[in-house]
C-alpha cells in the first residue's frame, strides 16, 4: 500500500507539471481534480483471475483428484494446464469459463505431499495436495494348467493400450456410477497378488471382481460409447472376451472374461443397459466379471465414483 501511494504521488506531480505547461490556468484546476479522483481506480490491484478448487479434500491412494479451475477472463487464447513434475494433465471445459482436470492415484505410488502447477488466463498457481497412505491386502492365486504363464498377444496389447489412451473431450457420464453386476464382489481394488507362489512385482488388482454365475448380466455403469470389442478368437488371451467403454474426458471402463458380448463398437450405452454376460474366458479361474475403471490411463478405485460421483 505504501509503494502504491508513492506511485500515485509521482503520477500526480507529473500530471500537474504537464497540465501547467499545456493548459491555461483558468481551466486546469478543475481538470486536475477530475484526473486525481480517477487515479486510485487506475492503480488498484486487480483481483485474481484464476480460481482453483481441489477435491476430495483428504484423498488417499487409489482416489481420483479433481482440480476445478474458474477463469474470470476467458477467450484470450490462454488454455488451462496442470502439471506435476514431468506429467501434464489435460483440462476439459465442463461449463462456461469452468475447467476440470482429473488426476489418478494408484497403489504403486508413494503417499505424501504433491504440488500441482495450475495455469490459465496468463496466471499460475501452485496447489499442494496431501495424499494419504492406504494398506492393500495380499492375495494368493493358483492358476490351473494352461492358464498359468499365458502371455498376451501383440494385437491384444495394442488394442487395450489404445483404448486406455483415449481422451475424448465430450463428457458422456452423468452422476454416480452404478455397479455393473448384481453378483457378490469377490476381489476389491488394489489387491497385491502372488500367482502360483510368485509375487507379481509392480502389479495391483486394477479393478473390482464380481463372482457371478456363468452368463449372468453385465450392465454399463454409466453413459458412454463402446470403443473396444475383443474376443478370444481374435487373440485376447488374457482379457478374454472384453468390452471397453469410453465415458469421455479420459475416463474409461473395461469389462473382462465375458461369456458373451451384446454390443458392438460405436454403440452408445446408458447406465444399466445390458452389454454382456459373466464368463471365464481369458486368464480366469472361474466365472466372474472384472471391471476396471481408468482415469487418464491409470486404474483408479471406483468406490468414490459410485458413492458421490464426479461431475
């Protein structure tokens, strides 16, 4: 405030000198009064044009972090960007002047403080988020002969990798997700595993399993577009018969080990719409559905998406 007052005083002296030189005395006094009255407004400090909100307030590993950015002065060519270290996250406009970035966290990451640089409207802010640690259970799986050691085909890996990399600008879901099956949940998200006595390093259960009867219905958990349909006959050895749904803005769902597929690529689906049946195809010990929810290519816990939803 002291610096601002000194600046205004300097401007007043300069203006007074200029007016005295160029304008007759009889009109310059009233002119100076008008100019000086406007100076405090001209030199006022502008309000922040960048408003940032982070949720949830207290995330843990596996949660999806949402960063909302409001711009007061959009349309000047400055787009919203969020970076953390070497990672750059894409922002999508969800309302006029309002943008959102979704950031996944996983069990393979380290808990603790994370700093995100948010920029837009020619401004930048650093936002710090404290991510809590979380303990994930250990499970031991014994695959029967013929299932153990099965490797994915090149075609299978290529299609699934392309699917997880999708970043469709349009938001296709609305409100909380629903469960894709009414069957009992048999394995939760994030479980670490031993396969036939060998620990699967850098692996965690990337989804939720439902132990249902062979052929029981599988439904879409939210609105989206079918962008992946794969079958064992095409070389999907690990995933089995599989469906991938794009929910938009970097959010995707994958459904594995299906006994049948009731949709085709390009179909638009609604929450609760039947898309297939539970099966035991691919790397599976018995009939069950594996549902994986991905955000920007990483598997996240669907729990918060089902309870409160991400708008």
